[in-house]
């Protein structure tokens, strides 16, 4: 490839000796000339030819250019020196002068008369706005703290100067601090005003940061849709069970409920059009709360002991003092517990459904994510009983249904809701739907009767407040359900003893023998159980070893 610069013609070779001899000849000639020259050497007298004069002229202008360049160079050098001096001295009151190193004396004016004006103009144009000019003016005051301007002394503490300076400083407040068009007029801010504005700005900033941090924490910890959960949701979509996850229905202390559209063409079975996805949160505080509901549930006994027994024996103080590694391990284990929690809700919902208690239908369970039918229509969840606008007839209907459900839950499902109230009953198509049954326990649970009595109180209170006629008291409701007389809360423990002793062997009122766990287990091993009971056993035995 040819050179982009083109070819340079090689200079004609000249013999070095020739050069030398030429110079020698010129020297000799000059000496000869000088010998016959007059004492004074004026150009006119020698009658110099015009070409030579022109050449002389051009030489002079060359010299001028060279001088100008030199001046320019010196000026730049001195400017740099000045800047270094300023930088070195900063705002210090004791300053060191670099003037000895200047190339040109301080008073030397490099430029022509018109130039300073030009220079000033250019500088003005360079300023981005008024504030730049003010800052430059401020910096033009030497380190001694004052300068003379047209005979007047201007100090750094001049009211106007410091007012303008404060206005400039205000411009460096955070962008969300509204300053208005400060550059549009000669803005001056007194020190007092500036200080209070600065304090306000700082306060706003820290408030904003706090809010932001809080929001982020809420999003991650309370919202509960962490990376692991998102993967499960993606998988549910990928497995063609769900079409899309639409958004949040509710964010509670223990769970987040999402709304999703199911796949209408799901190959394995027909699905309801919409579904609710309950995501159980995995935070430690929740773990501690749930502990009491699940610990004494015999269905989870083995698994609970294996996963968290050791940790539960540690004192709370010790737990907090554990190092991060232990915390992580604990979180992992809490994760396992949360899965049990979701499983528990699934099995409890299935029991309710079998007993004819209206509730969401379980669609799928993946770890701590429970997919169930949506109680509501077109993305709009049915209202909670507390929010439903019910006339006298409907509230009466609701009351009757609720009483019936409580009995059915206890007698047929062998369950106590343990958080039964107008908050966990949805009103849909003129019917009550029971939700949120993850904490429901069997009557054998240590505090089962205490939970049941609390449920009775909630229900009686709610319907009394709604002026339903002939609402029975909590005591009466408790008796209707359990068959036991309620006297006081302390007596509840004693009342419960017969039910507690041998949880799943005791004949509880209304509990059919097919629900007897041990019985069913033995019979299933012998292959004697009908289909319905086998599925009951699946529901009851969660340790994993059962299915082997
Ligand atoms: P939490 O433990 O947070 O109380 P819930 O199971 O009570 O959880 O659900 C919280 C809210 O989510 C309910 O009050 C209800 O509004 C809504 N929700 C829960 N499950 C469903 C469902 N299957 N269909 C419609 N809305 C539901
Ligand atoms: Mg609830």
C-alpha cells in the first residue's frame, strides 16, 4: 500500500567537501570586501538594491512575530505561575508570592490597548451564569482579604459580596431543593437566611434518605417477594399453570397475596380463570410468632423437631448475638418452617372443603407459595365480612353460616381456625368464604381451646355490633361447638385435657372414625382404606416418611 503522505523527493546529494569549500570561499570574499569598506555603514549610502531591502523588511517583521510569540509564551507561563500561586496559597492569610519566577515584570502590558476589553468580553462569555461571575469576583480578592476597586476597598466580608456568595453556595444544594431562577437577578442571601436554608436542606435530605431506606426495607422484608419467590413464580408461569401474575391483593404481616390469571388451556386439569397466590414470608420475627401454632401440632412434630428444635432451645438474647453465619443458617431453617406453614394452609383448606365449608380451592403448592382459587371476580377480590355492605337479611344469613362453619370446622375437620374473625371471612355471591387457615390447629393443640374461645368472642362481638338479633354469647357458642361449659380462661386448659392426652385417638364429639389418624394409618398400610381416607392420610402425614 502506498504511503498516505505521498513520496518526498530525496534531496540532491551534495559533497561535504564542496559545502566546506563554498563556505570557505564566502568567508574569504567577505574579508576581502571588508578591507575596502568605509567606516560608517548606512544602507542609503551603499545604494542597496530593493530586493535586498525587502528581504531586510521581512526579516524585521519575522523578528516582530518571534517577539510576539515569545511574549505570548511568557504570558501563558506567568498565568500558569499565577494559578499555581493561588492554588498554593488557597484562602490562607499567610501567602507566598511566586512573582520572582515570572518571565515578565508584573507591570508589563503584553497586549495592545484594545485587547483587555476583548479579553474581558471573552471571559464574560465563558461564565456559565451570574454565579460564575460572582465566584470569579470573589476569588479575585487576594489572600489578604481585600482589594481596591476604583479607590473603594472591597473585602471578602462585604455585605453584597458575601450575600452573592451565599446565593452561589445555595446553588450547590441538592437538586430537589427549589431555588427558583436565582441567576436571573442579583440574588443576595444574608448569612442568617443561608444558614437556616442549609439546615432545612440537610433535614430534608436525611428525611428523604430515611424514607427511602424504610421503603426499600419494606419492599424487601415486608413485601416478601424475594429472588427465591420470584423464581417460583416464573416456574409457575413456565409450567403453563399461570398466564401472568398481575399484582398484589394484600400485604400482611405474615404473607403477601397476589392475583394471577391461570392458563385456560392448562393440559393437566381445568383451572379457575383467576387465582390468588399466597406467598408466606420468611422473616425471623414471623418465624417466632408461628412457632407457637406449629410446634404442638402433632402433624408437624417430627419435621419441626428436626429443623428447628435445636435453635428453639437457645435464648432470644443468644440468638441476637449469633454471628452472621448462624443467622443465615437460621434463616435457611426458618425457610423450611415457612414451607410447612404453607403446607399447613393447603391441608387445612382441603379439610374445610371436604366438610362443605366454603373456602378457596387449592391449585398448587410450591415451597412457601400457595396457589388457590380467587374469591372474587375480574381482579376484584371479594370484600372481607367487615367491609361488606350487608342488609339485615344478608347479615343474618352470614351469621348463621358462620356458626355452622365453626361447628363443621371443629367437628368434621377437627380444626380450630385460631384467627377466625370478620377479617378472615370473605363475602362473595351471598356466601361466606373462610380464608387464612394456616394457623388453624387441631383440638389437641396445647392452646386450642384458648384459640377457639377467642374465635367465639370475635364472632359474637362482630355480629352483636352489627345488631344481628339473638346473637349468642361467646360462652354459649363455645359450648355449642365443643360441648364443654366455659367458666374462665384458666379453666380452658383443664377442659382441654381429655382432648389433649391422646390427640388423634380420643373420640372427639362428631369426629368420625375415618378421621382417626392412627387408625387410618394402620389401615392404609394394610391397604384397606377407601380412596377418600387415603387422601386424608396424605393430608395428615407430612413427615415425608409416610409416603415412602
Ligand atoms: P394474612 O395472613 O396476611 O391475613 P390472608 O390469607 O388473610 O393473609 O389474606 C390476606 C388478604 O388477601 C385477605 O384479606 C383477602 O382480601 C385476600 N385474599 C386472600 N386469599 C384470597 C383469595 N383466595 N381470593 C381473594 N382474595 C384473597
Ligand atoms: Mg388474614
